[in-house]
């Protein structure tokens, strides 16, 4: 009964000190209880039992056997069902350590084998959410949130990436060695909506540039940065922060709710650019919440109104069976309003200067820019959701429909029609590429245009597919509105050439 007494000995109640018999001395990374006690070290995975029996482990009967030699990282392993999910030593592969009856031992297959790129940057942290779905949430080293949907009983092992709304760094230009910036050097900006604007260096000097999209190197790196600032700031599409020494920070006057501002420099030595990048997830944790769902919390880093801030956010609970159109909450870092009809929404200081997506009384609303912590709606609404927008994108693998001469892979084909089987969905786009998408209509001619689409579609939608002949035949589905979208199946109609 002396719980804190760790004196070693030979009695069953004594503590034990045991050296694992191995040809290497490796750090123990985790201990997990499954069929037996699992030990994960930097050099391999071991099991601990009582001489191969189900008896309790004591100092006199402990047996440790090596099961695999993959090695574990410093990230703690996760028990999931009858398996232990652990991150391999290089932090790129997640393995499933589970008992295998065929070999009468433990095996550890690679769970990233079908999508190795999803963990390319490495994983820093993991957390397991059991309800409503079995999801392993992973914080990648680059700040992207990756999710493994893990339902081994149904043989479901699938990866997704989650890019949260907002940005973690702004677009900047750093000037160096100004005297050698050649005439004609271009700075090509691609705005968040996909349109482009290009500024060009003219001959050095202190006079104004000849072209409205021109700038002149002059006097010093700082002065040249000032000239770039003046040229870009004069353009209606941009608002440029005062340069810090030789650095110019560029922002869009009207940033789209999704998308990023980027710049390509023709001289990456003297005009070094840094593009906007997505928000960074620094930590994730799943905790027990309501009876029907575990709560998922994240710490997210964003740049808001020129300042770097960190937010502690919880993923919203969504139940298709109980949620009406007015209750959709598909925005990041979002807030809700529920009260008397109004056009003024306040309390948005945490999104100052950001372009936000809005759902007003169940229907989408034009994007707005938060100013002084508030936005003004174009129409009054009683229930409003406001937050950062994000894109949900699905891309199929290359279609395999067979052909008269065997496989359809590598052969020229063309998709003419696609049927999407949807579940409780409204608002979606579909096409052969992200630049060629068709908006799927969810209204009929009998629907009132001043009311939201109140009934979520659970059924099929047929889309005429405007694709050309090619060997890939990809299908893209995109949701860029704060509305629900669940794809159950995709049925393409296509022709294939055996020539």
C-alpha cells in the first residue's frame, strides 16, 4: 500500500530496474498498455510480459521481447483501439503497432504509405479524437494540420490536410545592392483573387518613373525601398506599410476571403521577396467534451493588422441531424450573433483588417473587411456567423474504368458528365481543374430568391463536365463558401481511346 515507495527488490510489490537486452543503448520514448506493456525506444519497439503468460509482471518474471526496429520519435505514442500509433524516429512516418495473429507477434505497418507527401515536413505533435470520428490530428513542422481518419475495423485509413483561414506572414520585399538592380527588373504580384499586377525597374535616378507601374533605384537600399513603396502604394489594389529600413510590406486594399498574395522577383538576390503564407497551427489537443463529441482545441498563429497574434480556438460541434441552415458555422476564428435583426456586427477586434466570410440567416453574404472591430451588413439579419474563410478541396486519383485492351491508365480519355452523390450539402463547385470549375445549382425556378436554400440536399447532382481529352481525367470538387459539403460518391461518364 506504500504507493510512492520505489525501492527495488524481488517481491511482487517492489519496484524493478531492468536493462533491455539489446545491441544498442536507446532512450525510452513511451510506455503504453495494450495486450501487453509496449515500450517504444529510439531504436525499436518492445513488449513486456510475465514469461509469456497473462500473469502480473513482477521483478522475478519480467520478459522483454523486441517486436520491430523502426524506432520512435520524441512525440508521445497514441493508443487507438487495439493498436498503438507511434511516430517513427525521422518524424515522417506514423506506424500502427498491433498484434498480428499470423506471425504471433506485433507488426508495425506504415500508415502514410498511400500518401507520403502529407507528412513531408515532419510532425511535431499528435492528438487522438475518438468521437464522433476516430481522427489522429497531427501538427506538421510547417504549421499545417494533418488528419488521419483511422477506423481500422472498416479498413479506413485516410489522410487530409487542414489549412486554416488567415495568414501567418505578410508579403515583403527586401532591397539589397540597389546599384546593381538592372533596368527592366520585374516584381510580379499575384493577388489573392488570382489576378496579377507587375511593377518594373526603370533607369536609376532621383526623378519620378516614366510609367505608373515603374520604380527607380536611387541613392541607397533604403531610398530604393521608399521608391518601391511609392509606386506600389499608388496602385489602387495595394496598401503598403511604411518600409522598415530596406523592407517594404505589401498588403491588398481588398483581400479576398481565401487565397494569398504572392510576388515573383526577377532578381532574387537584390529584390528578395517573402510571400503571404497560411496560418500556422502550433499545438493541438483533444479533450473530453459533450457526450457525443470530443472537443478539439488548437493554438493558431496569425498576422492580424500587422501584428503577430496567437489564438486558442476550439473546433465547432456540428450535427447534421439537429442543425438548421442558420446554425452553420463553417468559418475559422469565427463568432456568432443571435438576436434582433441588425446590420451592425461588432466585437470583431480579433479580426481587425481581415476580409471575412459571412452567413446571414442561413444564406451567404458578400465578404466584408473588419474595421474598428465591426462590419456593416448589406441586409439586416437575426442570426449571423462571421469569420475567416477557407477552401475545402477534393481531387480524385486518375480514373480507372478499364478499356477494351486492358487498363485505362495512360490512355487518352474525356469525361463528359459527372454525378455527385451528396449528403446534406448546399453550394459546391466541380470541374477538371481548380481554374475550370462549374458552380452546381441548388435552387430551382420555384425558389424565392430572397430566402436561403433551407433544405440540404441528400441525393445526386448531375454536372455537365467541360473537360478536354487528356490522360489524367482528374475531378475536382471545391467548397469555398461557409456552407456544408459532404461527398459520398462520384460517378463519371467518360470515353476512352485505345489507340
